[in-house]
């Protein structure tokens, strides 16, 4: 009887796994703005909805919005200049740029659908407008690249396979581990794609793309000598990013 129950569990697990594999295949689509084929499980409208709903909480976690209207206007102007001079303008996303009051955390990030944030801690370290354009262009790249939507779809897939493994036997933990490694690798690819797009947007908007390298130097200095090794991080090492950025500059400087 125990053997029969095990066979039934294995069969159910296989059926669940096949369901998520087929579902994932049906979600593959080409990003019209990057040409990359991705697994996406939501519409652009849903991405916008998620971003708008999450924005207030994200701002609150970083001390709210910065009160200096002059600084905020600069962030708005640079962000919108990047959007209006690039393919980002052709997307359905509603780009909004927010300067956060957080003076301790050096960071910038984007939510699905166009909500872009930069902390004052990072803003204050930037040396010129082109560097600000580099940061915001990178984050626009995340939105246009649909990276959050892709990560959500991948997470759903691996969670589904983990469920199948748990039903079928002891392979759930193994599947879960594979899923985590896949998300980690893709995260680094996302950063490099966003760097490449950021360089492209900077050139289109008339900014000096070499200043993107300056941003990497700022991030490298902020991380210090004891920064997390690349293999343990979702972000490529700044040194590796600099090399990729230099290649992107060469690729786009005469092509745009």
C-alpha cells in the first residue's frame, strides 16, 4: 500500500511539473524594445498597477520623498529627457522619478511599470548631470527590459516545480535550489542589459556616456574593499560592469 501511495504521489508531482513547464512555454514572448525573448506572465498594465501600488511603501522605507523641490525638479527633468529622446517614450509605461530622503543608503531602483527612485545618499555623491542621467537611464532600462515581470514569472515557475517536487518526494529542495541559482544568474544579466540600455539612452539625450563609468567608480568606492564577491551577489562586480560599459560606448557612439 505504501508503494502504491508513493507511485500516486509521483504521478501527481509529474502532472503538476508538466503543467508549469507547458505554462512557462506559453508565456515566452519577444520584448519589442530589446528583441530579447522572455518569460512574462503579466501585461504592461499589470506592471504599472503593481508599481503604482508599491511606490508609497518603497518611499516610506527610505524616509519618504526628499523635500528639496530644486533637487526633485532636476531628477524629473533628467529622467524625462532620457525618456523623451529614446525608445522608452514608445512604451506604455508611465515613468515617474522620485528623489528619496534616505541620506545613508546609496541606491537607485525601479519598480515595474515606470516608478524610478534614487536615494539622496547616491544623488549627493554624483558629480554632474550626466552621472545622474547614467543612474536614471540604467533604471529606465530595467523597466523597459521588463526585468521585474520576468523575475516574477520565473519565481512562479520555480515555486510551481518546488510544489511538484514536494508532492512527488524529496526533490523539492533540489528544485528550489536550482531555481534560486537561475534567478541569481539572470539578475546579473539584467544589470548588464540595463547598463547597455542606459549608455544608449544617455547618448540619445546628449549626455556624456563616459560618466556612467564614474557612477561605477562611486558604487565601487561605496562598497569598500570588503564588498561581496560577484559569485555571491545579484549584481556584477563594478570592474566587470565598467568593461561592459566601455564596450557599449564603442558600440553606440557612432551608430546613434
